[in-house]
C-alpha cells in the first residue's frame, strides 16, 4: 500500500487544484448566527457535546450540568456529584436522555408534572469499574449501551456491565453503521465483541491526534488535530483533501460534525470551517462574522440542517438552511444599511456612516470581507440610483455622482432623497429633496441643476411619475398628486389623498410603479388610483398575485416580476401569470438579525435569484428559493409551563421532550392558574399569532402574548387549547388538560357524609316527630291535668275564698261576740265597780251613822248596822261574781285565766284579778277601785307578782302576761 501513497497524494492535489477553480468560495455571504450567551443558562462556560431529541428539543453537555433548550426557554439539570456534564445522548428507543459526567453517568426522564428526574446508573456498578474518569461519549446500538471513559469502555446489556480496557487514552469515539470506533493516541480501533482491534490499513494514523470519526461512503473519515482528514474503507487509508489543510494545521481541529455532504470542523483558534464534501466549497464562521468565541468544543447538525456550536463561552446557532445571509456583523460593522447597488462589478453600500464598496461577488473567507469606503462620502446616505450609465448617491450633504472609489458633488443643494429620469427625457431627472423637488439636466456630458419646481415645498422622499407632468409624492403623513406645468417649472395643481379618498390610513403609504401603472403599498394591501372617481381603491389584481391582503412596505418591479417587502416577509410573483398563487414565492423574514429600517425599507434585486436587503444591522442577501418553501410547523406549538398563581406561584407542569401530560389535579383553594405557551423556534424570528380557548369555547382574538391566566375557576374538568397561526396560514396546536378539584365540602366523601347526615336527620326527624306526637299526647294529658288542677285550684281558691269569707264572717261574728262580751264584761265590771263604789259609800255612811250613835239604846241599832256592813262587805267580795268575770275573761282572752291558774296555782284572788286587769291594759289607777285597794296596794301586788313570776329587772310584767301565758 505504501508504494501507491505518492500517486494517490499526487492525484488528490491535482483534483483539489481544479476543484478550487471550479467552485469559488464566494458563492454565499455569511450565514446568520444566533448567539446564546452563557448568562441565559446559568453561566456554564464550556459545552462538550450537543444532541437533539427531535426537531424541537436540544440537549447540551455543559460545565454546569445538562442544558435543555426547547426553542423558547433554557433549563439546567445537575448530576448527583455536581460534576461537569461531558456527554449527552437522547434515546428515542428508551425515551430518555443519557448523560455522562466525571465518574458518573445516568439518564433523565420526565416525572410527575413533566419535570425531568435523574436516575444515576453508575451507582450500581462495582467500585473496580466505577472510576472511569470523564465520560466523553455514550453510544447506543441494538439495546446495548456503550459508555466511553478516559481509557475504557463500559458495555451495558441486560442489566450487566462489562469493562473493556482500551490500553490507551481514548481521544474520541463514534458509532458508525453499528460499529464502535475509538480514536486513541495509538491510532484508530474498532470494537469486535468485547475486544478492540486496530483499524485495518490505518497504521499511518498511529502518531496523529485523533479528534473525530464520521461516516463517509463505505468507510469513515478520521479527523486529526493538525494533519487534516483521512478516509479509510477498512483496507486503505488516504488523505481526504479539502483545500483548507493549512488552516486546519494552524488552528488545531477540536471537534467534527457531519450532515449529508457537509462537514463542520471546529477549531481551537479560528472558529468553524464548513466543507462541502462534493464541491469542496468552504465557509468560515468565527468572531469576524458573528461567532461569540473562536474556540469550538462541540458541534451538531439539527434536523433542519442548521448547525449548533458549543463554544468555550456560549452557544451559537448557525442558520445554514436559511435563504438569508449577511455581509457583516457587530462589532465589525459599517453601519445601518439604507441602500445598495451593483455597478461595474462593485457592490456599493449606503449606510448611515457613508458610502462603501466591495468587489462583487464578495469573497468570503476566514477574514473580514474587503469592504472599503468611497472617498469623501462620510455621512448619511439615503439612496443609490442609476440613470443611464451614471450612478448617483443621494446624500444628506447633497447629490453626488459615484466614480469608482470616489464621488463628485453635483450642484450646491443639500438633503437629497432620491432621483428618477423624467419620462421621455433621457437628459433630465427629478431629484427629491428635503423641501421640495429639483430638475437636473445633463449638458455636455455633465449634470447640472436646472431649476427647483415652484409651489412644491413638501419633502419628496418617495415619488413616482404617472407621466412626465404628473407626480405622486408620499411624505410620512400624506400622499400628493402633483400636476406640473408644461415646462416643469411649477406645480399647477396639488391634491392630497388620504382616508377620505379611500386609503386605509394616512400614514405608511408608499407609492410604486408596476407595469407602467401607479400602485400604493399600504398596511391593508395594495391600492390603485381610479381616475374616474378620483379615489383610491383596493387592487385585488396585485393582492391575488402576491400573498393576499397583507401589510406591504414596498412594491417594486424587476425583470417582469413584482416584489413586495414587509417586515414579516418577501413575496415574489411573475407579472405575466395572473393565476392566484401560481409561481409565487413567499420567503418569511424569520431571523432576528434582519430588522428593516423603519420608514426606509428597501430591497435591491441583483438578479432574479439574489437580492440585497438593507437593514438595521447592515445588509442581508436573499437567495430566492427555486420553489415555494413551506416549513412544517405542525409540531412546533407547546404548552411550556403551568403555574398555580394563587396564593403564590407554584409550578404544576413543565413541558418535556416526550410530550407527556398527566391530568393535573388542582385543589379548589388554588383555582387560579397561569399557562405559558410558545412555539419551538431556534431562529426566534417567526411572525406568529396565538389563539386559545377553554373547553371547546369560542377561539380568542389573535394575540402575541405568551401567557394566559384563569382565576376563580369552578370545579370540573378542563381542556385548554392553544394554537399558533403563521404567516403562510399554517397552524400548530397543543392542549393541556387539568381538573379543578371541588372544595372539601363538595367532594364525594363530603356528599357521602351529607347523605349519612341526611339519613340521620330523617331518622332524627322521624324520631322527633314520633316524640313530638307522644309529647303532644302527653301534653294534652298534662294540659287536661293542668286544666283539672287549675279547676281544682280554682275550686280550692273559691273554696278558700268562701272559707275565708266564712271565717271572716265567723271572725266578724266572734269579734262582734267578743265585742259584745267585752262590752258585757265591761258593763259588768262597771256595774260591779259602781255597785262596790255604791256599797262603799253606803258603808262609809253606815260608819258615820254608827259613830253618831251614842248610848246604850243604840246598841241594837249599832248591832244591826254592823250586820248590814258585813253584808255589804260580803257583796263586794262575792266569788260568784268573780267567777263569772273569769269565765267571761277566758272566753274573750283564750282561756287566759285557766292557763294562768295552771302555770301559777299559788296566786291569790287579788293577784289573779290583778293579772286579768293587766292583760286588759288597765292602769294602776283603774285597777285600785276594782280590787278595792289603794294605788299603793296595786303596786304592792305588782311587786309580789314579779317575784312569783321570777322576772328579771329588764322583763316587763305586762309583756310576760301577753307572751308567756
């Protein structure tokens, strides 16, 4: 084989020489690069591997962990030991994402609520095989998992691990057509069974540092760090020449990725070189044209054939499959693009900084494009126009004629917008300026100012000629139809057209001329002038030719094609074909790096397939696709996150690569939710509107909001539907089902309890009613008893009243009798006292008679008088009368005399009578005559009674008689 090596090398160099002339490297400008700064995903610097699960989910092995990007948001997932993640492998067969770190590997799968959960596989292997160092790659084939460490491969099959020692440091590995290749510091090996064998015919690679192995034809291409690429078919190994060998050797290749005919080589010092294996056309991506960092650690093509690049700092997305490319980017910018024109093999570029030029086609290599300034052009360039063979630069400082790398000022006017050759006059042109319009004339080969048009003082930034004497002018807020005099020196008639004349708005009306007729680009489609009604009308012809009634910023004609430009899309239609939609190409502007200059939108066709688009960031090139491109958005819409928003935000669901959605159950106390949704877009420039509805209701109005909130939802099952509607009319939808649980008092258990309580209540009511009936019956009985008792009480009361009346009558009678007896006794006592007084007086008179009688003869008389006196004494002290008095006294005073005799039987008659008189509350003076004693005698008897009654000094005799007897 060695003898054929010089011949093979010779023919490879010759082929490369001819290919270099056949396929120039300036076919395209720079592909747009979308930068994802590391601050977006946790500031993890290095990204070691990139892999896609499908068209919408991309995973990155990053210093901070595994990164997940769904085209809308980034998420970071750490390993158990928090080491750098070195490798990542999405597995569609196992529906998981394998990851490898440092002495650790495992996989992520969606868990509850869609959140990815990590399962560590390396914990289950023996310690002897566990410490494998950095897990740089994980491969899967026929249900066998291969884990590549620093010096060995772990083979996992049916739950068992087999360690296969490589006996060398493994630099890289690749699974090609079911065969595992490894690149080591001793060359390339293949795994057969559980043993590594050197790649046959690849002995020349033993001294080279292997960076990658990719499939090619019937063999593989081996990529080295400094020595270029080699092709091996398992028998012969030869160089695979790209023409960039010097570049690769000087900048050290670190990683490789391939897709179809494209090979991407990432370097340490100068970014990425993209090589077409068939044409050997190369493209370069580095810090000069948008890459964040020149050190590329990993790369991967996605299903759209665009390229992801993991850098030493940051992640970039290179839009290889886009129809749009750019000329330069920040920080190597030449300013905001306003105008472009291809003239004499030079592309002239007008920016806010001045006029520049570059040789066309533009040579694009690993350095900056060779863009140079036109001398003395500093300042704002508004337009570039060609009349005849002359190229004019419309500048803030005036009108200039461009001559190669210099330009020459014409006249002394300033502030020029645009110019047009006057219809029918080759040597005259209109020039619109800030405050009107001038006519320039070419005399003796030189352009000079002829005159300014009188009566036209408005700014003439945009104008078109209906004829040489009729000009349509638009100036920010009004559209004018200007009729000029025959000599073009003055405006004879100026008429304004706005909403009242049929336009859909006063602003954003841009005049154009298509197929010799005046049209107007408006926010509501194309309009045209109806000279019969002197009004504007909607131009269905142009709208049907283009993309329907949509917003147009510019309309222009080029090579029998009409081109429309808006901030959302570019539409190209054939003017010769009036069948709606036929032969019409719509190219959406879906890259954030193409932002049209507001109010100065412009597209510059270079030929039928290439167009330059000035924009805020410079200049973009549109390569018109050969046919209508319809991007598949059908699976790009996702519900990203669902939060319970009350009483505080709580994540209940997050989108995942499997699209698994559990029927989320939300407590009634948290019945306010926020749903976040978005399309999966890595370019992040699609124009899209959203609609949503709940439970099959009416679709909402179109919105650009990416969230929807619902609050105070009643319990029940819900299905939230959201769809994204794209510019081409296609749509993508997603749904999210959830359930608002009823409050505790409306749950099944609660209703069961309510049923039990209801039955208990019925039982209670029954028992209560039964008890009530019983109580009612008892109450009736009680009421009757009460009534009877009441009647008895009434009877008793009446009886008591009657008895009381009887008693009162008896009492009255007794009182009457007592009064009568008392009166009788009083009368008796009075009579007794009077009788005694009378007898006493008689006795006293007898004593006087006896005393007056003297002599013996009076003796019988005296004797008789003594007898009479004795009879009187006996009458005064009559017991019968006293007995009668005691009986009457006992009758009146409740047997007082009887009780007195029983308690004090030793009392004399006078003492007994004394007690009776004291009972009657008689005074001593009243008692003395009744006892026929003196008052002193009365006091003596009172004294004797106190002694007999044994009364204390403080006890009264009358009180004793009234209370104790």
